[in-house]
C-alpha cells in the first residue's frame, strides 16, 4: 500500500493548480510544476545536483537568493501577465490561492514560519531549457523537505 503524507498531498495539489494555470494560458507542454524533495542532504547539495542536471539538458544562467517580493514578480512575468483575465479581483484571488498552497504545506510542520514562501528567502535558478525557453526553479526550504517549483516561459 502506498502512503501519501500530508505535505505530499498539498504539493500534488499545488502541482495540479500550476498545471491548470498552464492550460488556461495555452501552454502545450507540461512547463509548470512543483515537487517535494525529502532532505537527505543539505539544500545546497540538492540545488547543486539540479544545476548539474540543467547543464546537461539546457544552459544554466544564474543562481540567486530571492525574497517573496521577487517571487511575486516571477509569478507576474511567467503566469499572471499571460492569463486572459481582465478582472483585477479574479487575478488577486488567483494569486491568493497560489500563495496559500505554500501556507498549507507550512502547516504540516509543528515549528517554523506560517508560510515559508512569504516569510523567508529562497534560492532561485534561472536557465534556458533544452528548447531555448527561459525557465526558473525556486526552492522553498522546510525543516525536513524542500518544495521545488518550476516555471517555463511560453515561446
């Protein structure tokens, strides 16, 4: 029997929400998503492994530490500016729902920040994927796992 832990369930929901946004935008590829990485090593080792994989299939561009305000700009660039929504209230509700998924994941922990996406800095990788599209990965660190989210620009 497969056991799905609460944090995995919330990450699957986040992944599904990102995929739905991708569909609304008209992306044909699976170019938005989120995954859970159990911390068997430190976050730097996890990220270094991802940089090596990026370098095999694409072109690594940059690694930087960013805050929530920067992530909000990424959401706007990769998602919100591409949605066919003219109603500002709908856009605010979409943003609230997206950010809330990280808050739900944060509730799994007994200690730590209420919403780790909002209350701490994150590592962000920029790269071009194997098709030459601008892409990013950012990592939200929790006590025992890391959530990686990836977004790719539609050409």
